[in-house]
């Protein structure tokens, strides 16, 4: 039995192109892997804690090998618990809308909370940085415009490089992708594109 975590970063539910494709993938995945457990983390109702001065002090104490104070320890416990939930999966699905060429702030917030020394990554002078998270990833991107590789708009795409840079930093290098784009095209074109992507998603779910 594998555990799958689905991190949902669009607030638009059934109107979200990335969430819709994730649902199609997950339904197909369940058919092909009936014994697996799937947990959804909806970042819009996750009530993430502020990653504030107290949490940063805890982070820097740990990074510098110091003994954190009692208040830093309790701030860190909250972070550890959110990270532990994330880290329990064998496979990850992320729905990732593009907002202002990058990531929605809730997803960035989640990344800032869970990307911690000794949890998501480690450092040693001999081997440098190492990611500590293991698993397979499906990243489902949705963008209003199109940012195809080799196109004039590619350089504006700060969503996929930022997201995949982060995945790689924490150790998640086995990544499959589905890209819904452009979602702001003519409705008939979007419908045709989504029908084709739905077939791809169902197929990918068989062997994910
Ligand atoms: C706040 C906001 C900012 C956006 N910024 C961009 C952008 O910079 N480039 C773009 O191509 N689309 C942009 N869009 C359009 C979304 O990427 C598009 O609607 C996409 O389908 C969102 O994913 P979703 O359907 O899963 O919610 C933006 C949408 C919102 C709500």
C-alpha cells in the first residue's frame, strides 16, 4: 500500500483547470491502485501558521547547531508536525496555478513552512546540500497564457522553474507533468485541450 498526498493550490475548486485535471487523475489512480490511501491537503483551508520571527529564530538555532529556547522549541514543533504530514507520502500530486508568472502565495507559504533544515534538507561541508524527501511527483500546471519551451514567452514562466527547483532541492527529482495551457483561450479550444489532457491523465495514473 502506498500513500499519496494531493496538494491543492487553486482556490477555484470545480472551476479550477488544475484541480479538475487532478480529480480525473485521482479517480483513475484509485481504479488502478485500489489499496492506496490518498490524502488531500487543500492549502486554502489548511490554516498554515505564520512563518514569523519566532519560527525563524528556531530555524537559525537549528541551522547553527545551537540549542533552541523553549519558545523556539514549541514554534518548531508546529512546523515539524506540518512537515511530518507532508513527508509521510510515497507519491505526491500538486495542482499548481500560475499567478503573476509565479506560484500562488498559499503554495509559497506552504513551501516556506515545510522546507526546513534537518527535515526537508541537510547540509554538510563534504557533500553540500541534500534533499531528504523521497517520492514520485505529478505536477499539474495551469496557466492563462502559453509559455511553451522555445517560445518568446518562455522566459516569463517563473512558475515551473521555481516549483521544480524547490522539488529538486528537497529531493523530489522523479517528476511527471501535465500542463493545462492556455486556459484563457476560446472556450471550445479549452474544452478540446482538456479532453485530450484527461486521456493523458487517465493513462498516466495507471503506472504512477
Ligand atoms: C491572481 C491571478 C494571477 C494570474 N496571473 C497570471 C499570469 O501571470 N500569467 C498567466 O498566464 N495567467 C495568469 N493567471 C491566470 C491563471 O493562471 C489561470 O486562470 C489558470 O487556469 C489558474 O489555474 P486554475 O484554473 O487551476 O485555478 C492569473 C490568475 C489569477 C487568479
